[in-house]
C-alpha cells in the first residue's frame, strides 16, 4: 500500500512546525511529504533550514534527504542498498499556492496553516480535490463559513480535522471523562484563564494580525478567537458541549489596550444546553506570561487543568498526561478508521463563540502602562491578573466585577 501523500500550505511562522511534523512522520514511514506551498516561497537557505539540509547548489533540486532518515548505507564492495518500500527521503516540491499545487500533484492530505480568512476557500478546494484536511484554528472566520464547510465535508465524504492541539491532550480528555461520569458532582461552572504578554512585533507579523476585518472580509483575530482559542474550545470539550447546537448563548465583553482593531483583553460567558456556565477571562496585556488554566467547579470538588503542559490537578494530586498529534491521528483515521480527535463538527460550539465576537460591538479601550521599546514594547493593564482570576472564580464578566475600565455594553449575542 502506498503511503499517504501530504502537502503543507503556509510554511512560515506556525506553518513551519507543520512541515517539521510532516518530515518526522515521513521519517517514521507514516506518510510522504510531497509538496509545500506559500505565496512567499522560501529561499533555498530557508528551505534547507526548515528541512535540516544543506542549501542546494545552483541548478539542482532545492531539497536533499532529511537528516531524520539518512540515505541507505552502502554495503562493502557493492552498490548502495535499495531504498525501503516506505520512501523516507523528503523532497517536497514548492508552489506559490494551493491551486497550483493541486493542478500538479496528487495529494491525500492537505495541512492548512494560512491566514484565518483564507481557511474556508482553501479547505473547500482541497476537499473537492479528494484530499482530507487538517486546518489550523480557528477553522473559519464566521458561523456561515463553518456551516458551508460542514456541508462540503458531508458532500465529499472527506475528513476535516481542526488544529486544536489541546484536544489531543490526555489531560483534557481525562477531565472531560471525569465530568461526564459525575466525578465532581453538579458542575457549578467552568473558568478559563489566560494571561500572556504579546509585544508590538506580534501585531505586526502579518496584515491580518489584530484585525476584525481585512478589506471587508471577516478575520476575527483576537485574544478569544485566536490566541486563547484552545482555552475556549477545550472548556467546551470538557463540558461535553463541543457542537454548535450544544451552545445556548454567549455574552461578550471585549477590550483592547494595544492599537489594534481586535480585542486583547476580554471576558466571555457561554451557557451550554447542559446548563453549564463557562467564563473565559483572557488577556495579552499581562505583566508576565503564565500558563493558561481551565478550572472545573463542582459540588463535590474541583479540578485544575494546565493544557499547555498536559497536567491535571485533582484533590491536591497532579498527574502528567501524554498528547496525541493531530496529523498522525488524521493519518491513522484514514488507515484504520480511528476517531478523529478534533473533527470539524465537534468545533461548532467554538464557532458560535467566534461568531458572537465577530458580531459584537468594537472593543472598548483600556488604559495601560507601556513597557519596553520598539518591537518589544507592550502594554500592561493594571491589576488584570486579579480581575481575570475573579472573573473565572465568580463566573462574572469584567463589568459585573466592577473593573474600572469595563463599562457594561450591549454584549448579548444570542440566546436559544
């Protein structure tokens, strides 16, 4: 059986990690990385660095064998040994975009790590070409696009996995099982906290960064929908409310201290059809980076999840879990039919939250102290760490807590 042929679209920034992962899986004999695409094609030096090879000599192929799988050894006094059936050499061809790639290549899996507002069209193009898709989070930029893409998945019979890496965490899945089994009694609320620092360079990395729209097209970048999207999606998964129809209502309070269009300091309150209130309190204007946490508050106890480290604390005891890779899981799904970790249909609840942020009033301004110079310059909202912890614990929005910069707004997006 031939190995699945993988292409990665969008290879700079976070996309580079997808290329490296595909190289690793090629070396393991799980797939073949056959092509990459980006409107800013890599220089020979960039590609060599990405693949871990020497820059090519002018006029030769731009890619050599991956160091993860050295060429076959030469037996004494003979010709080089034959390559194994699973071709471990990494020699992807480079294209300027997915349309050109699909016209020239037969691919089985397409990984999309492109700007948010391009996801819907590119994912549909790949699915209609007969490929399965791993699309980065957020999957698309509106609920209408989500519903359209779900129809394409059903129509084509292909698979679409969403890049919510936290869904692959054993700690997240363990906590979801505990909640479903009633280990914490009646769930009184779930709180997600996120406190990170993002400097000026972060917002200048791309034209779409920090934008709600770009040239009239929804982008919906921001602290809730992109930076801490994993927090929101994981909290919904833990509650057993990942699908769109399992979210009953969303309230938003969006603010920003940076000179951007999108939000960087926000609270959202999600009410699920199970009756759970989920409050996410998030900022990119903290004094220091702290690991994001999700806390389950129950009548019989609570649990604290650190999804970036795959640690789960229950009853004073902390357990370290492993993590499953999303691309590897998609390949296993193709081969053996194992369940996808983050199938598109199970991210509809998150998309309801994203759509509430998209349709909410423009974020309010927050006064902040500024630290650093040049690309390192960033705002720090006074006391934000306190307000975030209180919001999660009390299940309240910033304005309900009395944060001085948070005036109540028309934040109710929808209720079933």
